[in-house]
């Protein structure tokens, strides 16, 4: 998801999580990044997105 305005990611994230092993074969982990001012915050998880934390 790439947006040029502030966006609520919850709706898109639900479908994204399902693709991580439930509805598709993408099981190599996932990540998400947020711009914060001049910096960036990055979260990376090696588990499929369908697995609970």
C-alpha cells in the first residue's frame, strides 16, 4: 500500500494478511514501513502474515 495522503490501513491489511498463507502462497514473511517526519519506521516479521503474533 502506497499512499500520498494519511490513510486507514486496517481495511487493506486484513486482505494482505490473508494472502500470507490462507488465500495465496506468500509465506516468506512480511514488513511495513511508515514515514515519520524526515525519517521512516520499519517493522519486519519473518513469519507469514496469516500467523498470529
